[in-house]
């Protein structure tokens, strides 16, 4: 199966505070079929995101209150992330680390097991994934989809794109609250783990379809119940990204995007 990528994606560096030029869609037409399939997907994302945001608001509020009562600093914080076609946006999360810890504890780096920057309440919120619930608002306003690659920080995207071939190919689709890599792999800790995530993101992009998105949403529920990665994959009938990457890449016409040529030329706008 041939990887189904758009022919060209330009990584933008516009600040999240800078509005899009007049007439430009917040989700650019990366794909030629965006006007039909993309708009339907966008509508579903926003409608489902709004419903989930309303349903989980009491839980989010309880998490916010727990953070405020147990450590100094804001309960909710924002962080710049890189989204579709390299556009920067502000992601919303419940704070799980000590306030201003990056300024006092070594700067930007991956979180590891037993990370001293994470508060006791933050460990609980992370384990239950409650800290991610405010990102449903990012889905509602169109910064993210429900399903897609995890958005990364620009401070990490720049060096990773230089060290890992094809890293920015994951910017060819909107970032997601959940996705194949999110429910099949632990959090990034080093370059090898990032390469594994890229394999899963590439597999998702190549096979992206409404049916796969529904299986991933169902698989996310299974994952939250505590099933193993292998168990989630079997129950939700998810593709095995490692087998996909090792297989000969021939175009079978199954779960691939129509009208898309071979690998993209990814460049960073200056």
C-alpha cells in the first residue's frame, strides 16, 4: 500500500495571536477533497466536541478546583502547539506540573516516569486523562480534530524535524485529541519513541477514513478502561503500524485518501 500524502505542505510559523488573512480558512485545503469530505468531518468534530465538552464540564471543573487547592498557580494553562500545516495554536490543559517549573527545573524537556515537575494531584489527573478534557474546546473552535496525530510544541518540532526524516509529514492532517499513536504507545521519552510515534501517525494518515476514526474513538474508550495496547488493537480492530511499515507499500485502494499523490515536499516558511 502506497502512503497517501498530499503533494505539498508548507510549515507556517504564524503566531497563534495573529489572525488568518482575510478569506483564508482556519483549516486550509491541504487535501483537494477538503470542500466535501473535510467540511463534513469538520462539522462532526465541532458538534461532537461541543457535546463532549458540555458533558465533561463538571469533571473538568472538579479537576481545576483540585489543582487550585493543592498547588500555587493557575488551574488551567495554555501552551503553544503546532497544528495542521505547521500553524501555531494555543492548547488548553489542566495544570499538572508545578507553576513555572520549566524556568526553574531545566527548561523544555520530555516528561518521564516519576518526573519531579509533576504535582501529586497532577499524577492522578494524568493517569485518568482528566487534564486533557479542556482540549475539547480546541476541537470546538477548529484548532484540533477528535482524531489525529498528537500536536507537539514548536520548541520540539524544530529540532525533531531536523533529526528525524519525514517528521513534519504528520502536520498534513489536523492534530487530534486521540489517535493511533496516543492509544498504542506511551508518551515520548527519546528519539526512538518519537520514531515509533511517527510510524503510527504515518499509518493513520495513509489509512485515514471515517471508519478508522470511529474505531479509534471506540478504542480510546477501551484504552481508558485499562486494556493493554495489544488488547485495544484487537478489540477495536486497529491497524498494526509496525506491520504496516514493514509491508511492501503498494496502493490497494483501501482506506486511503482519493486524489492524493506521493510523498509531500515539506518546507518551513521563513
